[in-house]
C-alpha cells in the first residue's frame, strides 16, 4: 500500500481532484496486487538466490563456495555435452513448436462449427493432452515405435518393410519426441478455439454477403483477428519448448548418443544427480537470457503482424 | 443445396471419427488394456479389445500401497486442484485486467518481470523455495502448493490479457460515459466478455495441478497426503516388476476428473462472444 | 538510458520490499502454526493419537523413516515398522518413500533445509558427499554399548559402512554380481554349465554356439551399467576404479577399457545380440528378452536377479562372473546394499538405533521384509529365513554364501568420489558411441581416461 501512495505523489501529471477510483495508478496497482505480492514473496528471493548460486560451487549439502565466472567458462569452453544439449533443444524447438501450433490450429478450425456431436469430438481430441507426462505415455510410445511396433506394422500394410527400433535410433529418436509434442496439441488447440469463438459472427456474415470465399474469409478475417492468440500461443509454446524435460526423462532418458539430452534435462542432471547446483543455476540463467531474447524479438516484431482491437493495451 | 450440405456433413463426420480414432489409439490401448488380465497386457499388446474382460486390475490398483488406498489420493488431488484452480482463476483475471486496460506507471516493467518469471526452469528455484517453505513450517501440508496459486499464474494472466485486448475499447468508453469506474467496467463489461478465457483457464489450471508432480513430490511427503500423480509414479519402479494392470487402471481413472471438468465447461466455451449479444 | 535508471531505483525498492515482506511473513507463519491446519493434517494427528496406547511410561516419539523403492517394498517396510510399534508402543512412524531418482532430489532438499529424517536409506555411490559434510551420525558408540547388537554379523558386511574406522551406515543386506543363466537353453545348445573359472572369451564363444544351435541371443555384459565392467576389469588387474584421493582414475592403462569395448563389438559384429537400437530402449522387466526367453543370460546384481527370476517363472541359475583373462586379482566385492543412516541432526538417535537393531536381528521383522533389500547380514536371521523364502531368494542366499569364500572377491574400494556420477555418465556415453560404431574402442578408451581425469581433478 505504501508503494501506491508514493507512486501517486510522484506522478505530477495527475490532478489532485481526481477521485481515487479513477486514478489509474491506484487502480492499476490494486488490480495487479495479487501477483505483485506473490512475486515478491515466492519468486524474487529464489530467483536472486539462484543468480548468486550461479557464481558458486554448490553441491546442496555443503555451503556454496564463490568461484566467479568458472561455471560459465566451463559451460562455454570445456563441456562438450553442454553444446550437445543446446543442439538437441534448438532442434526440438524449431520443429516441434511450429508443428504443434499448425496442427492445433487445423484441429481448432475443424472443431469450430455447430454440428451434432461436436462436444464429443472436442473432448476426444483433448484427451491425449490429459495423459501428460505420465508413465503410461512412455509405455504406449514404446508400443508404437519399437521394432515390432504399431508404426512398423502399419508401414508394412503399405508395403514398406522396416524393422527400425525408432526409439533407440540416433537419428529418429528425437522425432518420436517431436511427434509426441505435436500429439499433445490440446492446450494450444483449446486456446485457438476460444479465440475463434470470440470473432464476432457479423464479420463473417457481411463477408459472405460481399461474396468472399472460404480462403478469403480465412486469410482476411480469421487469421488477422486471431493474431493476438497466435502470438500468445507462439510465445508460450516457444518458452515451454525450450524447457522440454519430462519426455526426455521418461521416454528416452536423454539417449541414444545424447541426441535427446535436452537442455533442461542436462541442467537437472547437473544440479541433482551430479551435485553441481551452481553449474545448474548458471545453465538456467543462460537459458533465461536466450529465451528472453527470443521472446523479446517476438514482442518487438509483434506490432507488425499482431492485430489488436483496442490499441490502448 | 440442402442435399449438398448433408453430404458434406457426412464426409465431415467420417473424417472426424477416423481422425479421433487415430489420435486416441494410444489412449484406447491404455483403456482396454486396463481390462485385460495382468499376464495378457504385453502378450496381447497388438490386440485392442481384450480376449477376456476383468476388473481385477481396478480392484488391485485401488488398494494403493502402504495402507493408503486410492480414495485418499483422489481426495487429495481434488483438494489441491480444486482450491488451487479457484485461486488461480480469481487472481489471474484481476491481474490481467490491470495489465491490459489500466495505464499505470511502471506497467511495462512489471509486465516484463512477470513474463521473465515464466522462463526460469523450476528446478532452479526449487531449492530456495523449499528452504523458504520449510522455514515457514509449511512442508507436509497443502499450503506451499495452494497459497501461491492465489497470487496469479503468469501464463493465465497473459492468456486472459490477450483476450481482453481483443475486446473493442469502444465498449469501455461507452460504459465510462454511463458513469462506470474502472472497477465497474471490469465487472460489468470485461468479465462477462472473457468467459472463454476464464473457462480455458479453469480447464488448464485444474488439469495442470492434477498432473503436477514436482510440487507434491517435494511438499507432500507422507503417503496419506499423496496426490494421484505421485501415487501413479510409485506404481512404476524400474527396479522391480510392476503391477501394469493396476497402473493402467488407475491411470485411466485419473484422466476422468479432468475430462469431466472439460466436458462440463466446454459448453460455456462455445457460448463465446458470438452468443452474448454483442453485435458490431 | 532512462530505462536503466528506472531499473536501478526499482531494484533497490524491490530489495527493501522483499526484506520487509519476508520479515512480516515469517512472523505470521510462526504465530499461526497450529491454527490453520488442513483437514487432512488434523485427521491424521487424531489418527495417530487414536492408535497410541495412552499409559506408556516413556516419552512418545514419532520417527521419520524414508527410503526408495517400489510399492511392494513400501508395504512390507510399513508392516515391519508396525510390528515394531506393537512391541514398543511409545514409538510411532511417519514414513515416506520415492523412486530412486526422485529420492535423491528429495534428500538433497531435506539436507539443504536441515530436516533429514531420523532414519533414511542410503547408497554406497552417494554416501561420500554426506560423509564429507558431516551429516551422518557415528553409530560406533551404540555398537559398543550393545544398543546395536552386531554379534551375529560378519565383519565383511559391516566394514562397508565404516569410514575412517567409524560406523556411519548399516546395511540391511549384501549384494554382488553373478551371471544369471537359463540352464535349459545351455542344454539345448548341447553345452555344459560353465566352470567357475570361465572367462569373457568363453562367454562370447558360448554365446556364438548358442546362437548357432538355438537362435537365442546373448546379452551384452551390463550394457546399461558399463561403469561396473570397467571397475571389474580394473580390479581384476589389481587396480581400482578411482585413485585413493578420488582426484583421478585408479588406473592409467587404456587397454583395460579397450578390452571391454572390443568384447562388446565382437558380440555385435557376430550378430549374437539385439541391435544397439533395441538395446538402448529401457524396457520394463516383464518385456526384457531374458524374461521372455529370448536370450540365455547375463551378469546381474543379485537382488535384481531375484526380480528377474520371479518374473521369468522358469528355473534359472546364478553362477559365477566370467573372469578377465589378463588379470588375476579379485574383481568382485560384496556390496553393502541399502544402507540405513541416522543423521547427525536427529533428536531421537537412541530410538532410531533401536529400530536398526530390530531390523538387523529380529527374525519376525525379517520374515516380513523377505530379504527384499538383499541377503540379510545377520547369520542367525539368514538361517532362520532359509527355509521360508522363495526359490529365487534362496538362490541368491546360496550364491552369496559361496562367493564369500571365492577367490574372485576382494575388499570393497572406498566410496565413489562426488564426481562419480559424472564419470559413470561419461562411460555410458562413450559406450553408446562404441555400440553405434561412431568411434573405435581405442579412441573411446582414450576419451574416457582424459575426460574422467579432467572431471575428477576439478571437483
């Protein structure tokens, strides 16, 4: 509360006669108060602490020893696995994220119509995402991609003979994880769907009157009006793509040949399995900067392609 | 004309059914396998429908372990996901409105902070957070999991914000002329219009908490406090044989609550802005 | 530039606020300690009270006991602890358990928060970090005072838990390596069971004959845990895995590693194993080639051999490990499996020791525990259990008994240095590169020696 009053005093532009509930600063801080309080209590301290730890040698059990930039040096100069994990992560992000978004958008468009049974389809297609990262997924995924698995027997139906064990093959294994990522398209799909529902019907009605075909309607109405949602999904999927962890842990364990040793997985191993918490924190901060840069670029370019109804925001 | 519509409808349904089957195959496999006798699960894995149906897996799985059965795990999951979702939805909507429609000083700075907090891997803040909750003596209760949900989730704030920003500003202005304050605009104009976003938030928030593993693992150590996600993980220990039937049966059951939530709320999802009477 | 000044000012404000709020918050937390319990907590406390016998003279104590392992282990451990409470009504338990990987995350956070449980399971590979930081209580005084009775226990089984002459960890059982084979397949191929002094060359030759005659596959020795093979070969030539100070490997001859890699490659090239792709997929035990009867055997930890034998449901035999032909020192050791430790911070050390004593010596308790954590260390318990246990458990009892007199068993090396986990991961990585023939065994061996020494010297 103190903060709000300070802010108000400092703001000379605001006339003293404006009542409290119209003062944008008071109103603004009141609304964001829940987050702000939580941010200070639950987030700021852990984050600052992890920043400090990134300059230390810390195995959790003994107290941290300050070693300056050693962790960062090791990361960039002398740890070959680090670069392998960077490579695997970028590979995943630049394939799985676009695939998942396109897939999600197509399914959302398919589901965005009024017809009998639509609720059932919608629920059915959301189910894959409800299984999440459970062990059941690992079991099923092996069923599909093993040498005598479902994929190979399906391929055989089309006359393609293959006995590749997809999950253990250095080239293909990462693709099984990418496909898993695309398969769990539920959350971006749902967000697209809500976005599509929000586009007023009147826009389409008048377009139909003007004689616009499906393609024209899609590219001139749907897509532009959906850009805030596309933007949101893109940012979120990018962030979560960079953080891919569970699938690598439970399905492939990082292998084979470390081709699925994703950044977050390697970070986790360092921090908890190798007792190098300081190194893990340093890795996390580099990750933060990299994701931050990508997000910044997206935000900066967003004004050229994201269409907002209200420009006040 | 009518004939054509009907025909395209049939095509649509055929495509959708095939597509759903393809997408759901792994899930169906899990569902049907949970009714197979334990020794058949892998031996007849290529078959979807069981030769012999049994509910033995559900009985053996439900018993749980360490003297705690699955009704306790279900109850715990409901407690965490239920209260947590209420907290997330209420706080996130408030914060989102603040960021989206109020021009206060320092807004961009705080917004950047919020987005940044999403980018730090959990594994890194986990230790300091645990030490903090330990000092508060909150470990082994639901407090470390539930209290933070009342401080809004950045993902949801951003999500709702994007929806609010899609609402024409003219509506706000019209309400302002009618004498509404910012608070009034929030309750009378914005809130009813962002229903799809709120519903989406509810569904996600519920499910993500239902599925959350790391949080309960660290803070709920006693088997009596375990949630479904931990309980399921305990079934699968790689150093010993697993009760696969029980695991698949309980995994199947664990999807149901989230699915029910989805099924109930999706009706509201459909009634978006398109049906709330806003025209042009 | 204006931005940076805003950041600076806000930054300071931010810090002040954090401090203020955290101060207020800690205050609140302490005050409302018991006021705001969730329903579940409350019912639990009531439950505990209900279960206690009210007129016990001793102070009522609740011990926290934590271990890793399966659901089944949880069931039997809880049952054994209940038996203890029956006999000592003033001591009750709060138990926790987790899977292996999650377990260490959890313990690390507990250690960081100074709240290690009163009794917790430990492992030889992880214990050095806990020792270095003085987190574990010395149990020697309790042994001397008789509170912890180890009179029926072989010195061999105790020594693993002794560091610098003090006992810090008590093992609940003993483990070692053996070759688990399917006698039916060996017979089908027209071969006889291997002699005790068979070598890895014999192992590969046998594999080739078996494949020719029966089409059954061979297992690549410890594809999942190649580090143990390196250790085994190093010990066989009288060296150790790590040097005494843990700052480097205990050997500098790359041919030790090279020989192991050559062995693997020979098997792959002869086509008598599954493809490397298949090999690297982690499968549930029920689906492993051995359990399904697709291969004739391979080296396993003895407690794991029990699980495999139970799953396979056909007669299997545990025989000696093949020898490294270039060496003549003992390669194997008896590993104290499933250590239990009491942390220095525990308030109830006496009671915790009482539980350890109960686990070690009480026959009823061990009947419940079913040697799930390895062959019991007390000879009396072993004798009492011998008739009651399953065939597969009996097989490991006999094997460990025989092994104790074998010339292939020597004293255990000091616990792994803290960077051991990283070295293990490195060996695993290089092993994969060899299996996929990305590098030659010679290059692989060089790489391991250089990188491992680099990692070890840094810690």
